[in-house]
């Protein structure tokens, strides 16, 4: 016997199994999915009797506790401010929690991104991937020019570089680039030189 299921009659997916000497057969959809149409086709060969179908019953699994979905409610929902469908995991409000994406919000952000809609960029030292939920970097090592828990804050005025520990040396106390330390117009304060004004002029 062949059972085909799907959302539209012309796009049904076959689910094949064999029945021998039983009166009841079950077919579990794993992973679960939505269906609206079921087509059952029997086959016979030689002197085998015809298949007789008395009843077809389709059950939807019991709703899962809030925050879970899938077979046996074994998977965790990742929705922002809402529940998810017990079968598909799709969020009722259509919004994934920070760090997650996909139709069922079960895919983590691509490496190098994090947060709401995976739209924030990681800023870790040596381009190491950050935490997909909050953007924190391994060992709290931010890329040059950035600081704070998720490395999302630029160095304050007057500082630049790794850990924002390098002081700017720009003409008339102007702020330098928070990443490179370069000064506006490449104008260093008296006594300093190079592109980021970090080398003392000797003599």
C-alpha cells in the first residue's frame, strides 16, 4: 500500500509501507509537517485478495507545553515574545529570538553575525566568531577600536586600538580614528610622527 500526503493534490509526497496480516497500520510523519490531502493506493498480485479500507483516521499530535515543539515535544522554541507551533516550530508572531533565524527559528546566525534578525556584526579580535545570541567574544577580546560586553561600543574620544588603551596624539587634541589612530589630515601633535602619530620624534 502507498500513502501520499501533502498540502495540494498535485504535490503529494509518497509515504510507503507494507501491511501483512494486520488490521491496523500506523504511519508517523517524522519530522512532522502540515498536510491537507491524503491519497491511499493499494496493489495486488496473483491470487492475493483486494485491499479493503474501512477507515482512515488522521490525528494531530497533542499541543506541546509552551516553549517546545516537534515529535514528543523534544525541540525548544526560539521565538521572541510568543509561542511556536507544536508541529512546525514556526513562531506565532513570526519573530525569532535574538541569535536565531529560519522558518522555525531553529537555525543559528551565520558566523560573524548575531542578535535580532542576525543583523548585527561580530567585532572580535582576529575576526573570531562571536556568540550568536549576544555578540560576546571569546575571552572578551574585541577587535581594535571596540569595547564592552558585545564589542559594540567604539573607543572613547582620545583612545584607539586593542582594548582602547592607545592614546591619540593629534594636533590640538583632535580625536583620532578609533580603530587605526590616524589623525584628521594626518596632523600629529608636536613631537609625534607616523600615520597614527604613535612614534616619538627624536632629536
